């Protein structure tokens, strides 16, 4: 069970407002690196795409810069992967 939780995205919830934290740094360094590299590739090939996720990412790059946007996209992708894995189990 503890081994399975290492890839879990962290969050802190109080009342009605969940606060989403970053990707866990303990274990699975390769998985974190792959998520970040994939996010950097997505930023590099952003172009003039007009889908909602691309528009969100473009605005985030303008506000925060490429590195922070890559980590934010990796975190978002990790949460989506985690949700898919939890539904499949």
C-alpha cells in the first residue's frame, strides 16, 4: 500500500476547498522525469492550437514562464493518470 502511494498526487483538504499540491518527490524519479519531459514537449509544440487545454497552457506560459508551466502541466497529467488508474482498479 505504501509503495502504491508514492506516485499519488498530494493534496490538502479543509472544508469545501481542496488545495492541490505538487507531485511527490519520494521514489519514482523516472516517472516524474517522464511527466516533466512530456510537458516540455507539449509546450514546445503548442503552436496555434485552439483547444481549451492548449489555450490554458499558453496563458500559463505567458504568466509564469516555461519551466513553471511545464511542472504545472506535468502535475495536471499526473492527476489525470492517477484518476484513470483508480477507476480501472
